[in-house]
C-alpha cells in the first residue's frame, strides 16, 4: 500500500492541470469579458431582451435605442451610415464607438453582474452626443463615394459637431466577414477621423511656418527665392511652379514648396524635431479618454533633401484628422486648443441628466503671437487663393494639402481651417483618400460642411441646448 | 408586484452560488475530517531483533524490496515475498510466488491462510509474531483509543441544505417566465423524492455510516437536471429517471465490489462484457453528431462507451496480491487497445482521449513505472501522427483552436464563441435559470453546459461546480491511501482522475483553452448514459473510503 500511496500522487498532476487551466480561463475572463459580451454573436444585444440606453444626437434625434428588446437604430439610412463609427454596431468590431466604449453605461453591463441586473435597478443610461447627425449625413454624401474623414468642432467649447468616416455601411444590412475584408469595405470598421493618420502634404507647411516664426527672427520680413527646382546634396526638391522672389505669407498662400523646405533645412533636424514635438507630433493622442492614432514626424535618418521634404508634409510625416482639428482650434484660439469631445452627457430615464461629460480641458500648442501670424496667413490664403465665395461668403481661414502617396494612386486631398468669425467658432479638418488635389477633393466637402454648420448656427439651432 | 418579484428572484439567484459554496464546503469538510491520522491496526514483532512493526494498512506487501510495506532484511526473502491483508473475517497471509516460501507456525502455506494473534509467520528465515496494536500504547492511552474511529456523521442535515437549494432553484424557475409556471414543481418533487429515498435506503436499510459523497452527487446531478429544465422541461424526466438508475447502479457496484478478492475473479468476465458492448456498438451503432456511439433499444438510445468506462476502471484495478502475482500489464494493455480502437472507429476521439489518460493513470498506479508512462505517451504521439497523416480531415476539426473568433459562423468556432459571449453576458452572478440565450445553440445542455452554467447561474457557480469535481479528485486520493484494499485505491484514484480529465476536456474545450472534443461534463451534462456512468465511477470513490464497508454496531 505504501507504493499505491506514493503512486496515487499522479492524480495531483491531473488536478494541477485543471487549476492551471481554470486560472487561465479566469484571467481571460477578466481581461476579455467585455469583448466577449459585446461580440457580434451575442443575441442578447442584437435581438435579445437586454434593454439598452438611448443614444441621442445634439438635437435629440434618436440614433440608437432598444424597442421591445431589440436594438434599433435611426430610421433613416443616410443617418445610420453617417453615424456608424460614432454610434457603433453593437459589436466589438468598432471598438472606438460609443456603444463599445460606454457599454457598461448603456446596457448596464459589468463583468460581475453581466446583463443580469433586474430592470428595476434602472442602471441603463442614455447618452447624448454633441454631434449633429443630419449634418453628418449630408457631409457623408459630399464625399461622393470616396474614402476619408471629416471633422468639425466648436473651438470655444470643444463640442465636436460633425464627425464622419468613410467607407461605412448600413447597420441594418451589415457586410459579412468576407465582404468587409474586400476592397470596397477596406478598413470599414476604422473611424478614420480618429484612428487613422495620413501623409499631410501642404497642410504641414503650417507647422514649418510655426517653427520658423518661433525660431527665425524676422522670418516674416525675409524674402525667399523659388526656382521651381532645388538640388540639395544631389537630391531634388521641386515646387509646383517658379515663384521667383517670395515672402512667407505669399509662400503659404501659393503653397511654395521651396520656401518651406528651405526653412526646415535651415532649422535642421534637431530643432525641427523638437519644435514638432512641442506642437504635439510624436505624442500620444487621446479622444474621449481613449488613446487614438497619434501623428508623427521622423527625420532621424533623413538626408538634407528628406528634411526639406519633411517641411512640406511629405517624407515620413503623418497626421490624423483629429490632430489637425486640434491644431486648427489652437490657431483660432490664440494658440490654446480646447480638447474636442463627442459625448455631451449621460442620463437615466428616471432621474434625468446627471453627469455632464464636457471636460473643457485646454492646452497651449502655439505661442499667442505665432498663432496670430498663422491665423492671418491662413486668412490671407483663403482670401487670395480659395476666395470667400467658396464658403458662401463666410469668412474662413484655411489651407489645403495634396499628399503624394505614390504607386500610381491619386494623392490624398486635405483641407483644414477655421472660422475667422468668433460668433461662428468652428474649426474643421477634412481628408479625402486618393481624392486628387486638396482644393478639388476635400474643398467641396469642407465647403458643404461649413455652410451647413453656419446655417445651423445662425438659425439658433444649437443655442437652446 | 412585478418589481418585487423580479427583485425577489434576483436575490435568490445571487444567493444560489453562495449556498452552493456552503454545501460543497460542508460536504468536503466532513469527508476530509474523517481522514485524520490513523493508528496501527495490528503489530508484527521481529523475533530476532525485537523490533515492533506497526501494520497500518489493510493490505501490506512483505519482501526484501525497500518499497514494501514490511521490509524483510534477509537475503533469502524474495523482493515481493508475501501479502498480509485484512478482510471482514480477519487477517490473512498469502505467498505471492516467493522462492523461499512462507511458514505459518512452522508449516509452509500453499494458499491464503488465516492468521491469528500470537501466530508466528516466518519469511526468509525471520520469524514475526502477530500482536494486537496495543503493544504501542501505555495502559492510559488504550482507553482513549476506543472511540477515536467511526465517528458517525448524520448526513441528513447536508441533504436538507441540498433540498433547500433545489427549492430555491425551483422558485426561481417558476417565476422566470411571464406567468407562474407549475412544471418545475413536478421536477422538484421528483428530485426531493429521489434524494430522500436514497438517503433512507442508505442509512436504514444498507446502514452506511455516511452520506456526504452521495449528497455531493445528488447536488451536482440536480443542478444538471434543473439546468436542462431551463431549456425544456420534457428533457428532464428521462434525466431524473437516469439519476435514479445511476444511484441504484452506484449501490449495485458497491455491493458487487464488497469483496475485492471476488471482484478480482470477476474482472475477465467484465472485460468480455465490455468488449461485447463495444462490438454491438460498432455493428449496430447509430451515427449521431458525427460519432457512431449510440445504440437504440426500442425507444431508448444509450451510449455503451459510457458504461464501458466503468468496466475499464474496474478491469484496471487490482489488489496488492494481484499486482504482486501478475507482474505484467499485457492483458490490460490489450484490453485498452481494443477499447480505444473501437472508439476511434466510432469517431469518438474525446472518449478515446479519456480512456488513454485513464490507461496511463492505471498503468502507473499498478506498475509505478515512469518508463511505462513515457513509452505509452511516446507511442500515442506517434500513433496520433499516423492518424493525422492518414485522416487529415481531423486536423481541420482543430484548426480553429485558439482562433475561434475568426470562425464565428463556421463549425470551427461557432459553439466556443457563443459559450464565451454568453458566459460574459452572465457575469459572475448569472442571468437566472432559463433566461439564457446559449440554450438555443446546438448541444447546449450537454456539450456546452459549462457555458450555460456561466450564463444562467453565473461564472462563480460554473467554477464552483468544476472545482467540486477537481476536489473530488483530491479527496479520492486522500481516501484511497487508507482503503480496505489497493483494488479500491486504484479504482478510486483512476476513476476520479477520469472524471477530472473528462471535466477538463469538456470545460476547456468549450472555452477554447483546449480543442473542442464534445465530451460531457460529469454529473451536469444532459445525457442518461453519462450520468449513470458517472455514478458508477462515484461508487469506486465511495468504496475507497474505509468507513463504507464498516459494520455498524
């Protein structure tokens, strides 16, 4: 029996495997339960009996709600499509959406009680957004089936009024897994406005100008020379045309590449990098408390010509639409930007509004004088280059960008800007992927968006709230 | 009123796991507390040296080998010379094919001889005198010894707790729908009847001294039954009948293996019956869900492989005498190969895995040879490699393993992703019995039952149940080291190991820690044959407890 006694220890090995496995399961449960619960396979959410809170836009248009145990979305297809990335589709596929981020609040979910709390506890909360869903829907259409993103926000309060990411799909007619991985739906689950970064092209000249204003005395009075092509250490930097003798203001308005590459080269790698990081490039980016794609500026191994290219938004430069929105907010607002946010408030059906989400936190990006100079340059660009008629007479400051992406593809078109008029405090950022020149592709989208928002502001649509 | 009811049923639901912890805790506390240190049963006195050797086991190997319970330091003694063992009738000595032979009071023995106090046993030229164990104690200690063993535990109070648990579950189920449902009350009545009938039979007719293990079994089985009632009440009546059959099967096995020596003689017949069952299965079996392991008997269908599990453990077990006289495992290996071969032909790889692990457990318990275990595993790996080479479609069955979220709508990950999503939906405290959504998924109350437990009863309850089965394994080991026979020890450890492994295959399969094989969760899964088989295995664990066959005075 002594032998039997010793040998029976083998069963402990089996039991040890069990404990290891169950420990692993618990670990995975704690780490992933939220993802599992909000996976697309869960019928409790898609057709089950779980009541969920409403999601409203700024005008109290219901974007999502639970009716008779079913999650239903806005009745208009264009609104459903435009708001997909911010509202979410009830699954984990769009992790940045409100329905994923606020699932505990909306569905009363937490890993301890699951979805099991009795409805009398009233733990489902409704969420009110700052976005105007009707304008989002109209802006989506302005993209004319191109991919891209458009953002607009009130630079005095931080409320994001419009956020659109394309491509999108109708939540009532989801693409299957195979469909969503083909070309038409490329990156369909990504909210490009916050989770993508693109080569900026000429809009990056704003940063180079800012660095020049900060570090080179009298740069505004200096005269530069553009001969269309410049050879630096055997490598070429080229401009769209031969601008001849030109000052900084005109270089911005005419988008002269040579001038800004000269400034970048003059400042050198270290100073450029330090300045760009001061402006927030290469820094983690946040939206509504979640980390999103950050913008980057990398000239560590760049040749002199590459450094020049980096000053005009080519090379390895990458910016996200959200970051560009903040930059516009900062220039419009004396160098300080108000943090943009999209969730206005959370409230329950019974107790009414109780948590106000507007944080209004702010941060300095540019010095006041630099911001003022940039503002005037962008206003000058708008007036002389794009003309105020483009925005239906609304006084705007803006800059376009055309980012070469090579490989025989059309360039990405950018337009970023803000209103010059403090009674219409709106900044915007628009990117159209492979859309052609910024003014041709992003321009009309920005114009439609600004005109719509201006109309809404002037009619007093947002004032009641 | 509605609000009050939903609060009330939610309160009950939250209470259930904690009540479960109480029941399980009490059962195991009682089970383990009776396994404290034991006193010697008798003593052997070495007449040459005067050394007093305490005899603590019911079966003791005697020989020159240092692993023997009684080591004989004599060159003329064989390595495994003899066995001194106790049965109801008294103590026996058996010569296990030794060279020098065993002499009892001067005469050589040819077969098992009964030995009495003061008898002289001569092994390898050394004389041992059999004495009462009181040679180890003073006069003062002797009195205190008398009542130290056989502390009777009234298992009824634990069963009352279980009945309350069943009642709370029933209340919750009755109020779970839009209107009051009477059907669960019937199930409750039947469960109550079976629980208490088996308790009274055990206590007053068979006169067993304890009922904790049965209480545990009834507790787990009733959770399984109530859980399947949440899917469809009609499913549960067969399951309740099978619980009754299971408990009867449990008692029959306990009676059948009461004498380990007789059991040893029956082993070949059991093996033949098991092989016949598998043969019938292979010839007449029906294919259900990919495995051909069902046999139809009129309106009933059952899985012979489940019953063969019990026979497998039974055939693998052996007394010390049996181990010492049959040195090799040839017959058992042949039997195992036949069983596993049959299961492979039936496409039932999960059960084949269970048999394989149980085979390793038995082989190690009997031979103690790590080499055997390593060689067997190596052979299995090579065998598995060959099978995969010639039947590559098996690989595709496991291709989704650890990638289930990429297979949410194909067979590879359909069930696992649902289990995970709904387990998370249930959270730690669950949604309430019958309120889950996993029950609509195919095989939910059988293969995916762990997910149902997590969703409807809460993850705490799910883990509590699997933990109970794991602790049952630890208990089986603790009880078996002082069993009345090595036969029970081996049967108990290997049976419990089989249950724990099967539970692991099931639970870790559905939560994507192991590949999904589609075996049942012991006690809980819907499936009559499985439930009966599990109760059969439980009988082995019960038998290993020294008190089980104690005669109550």
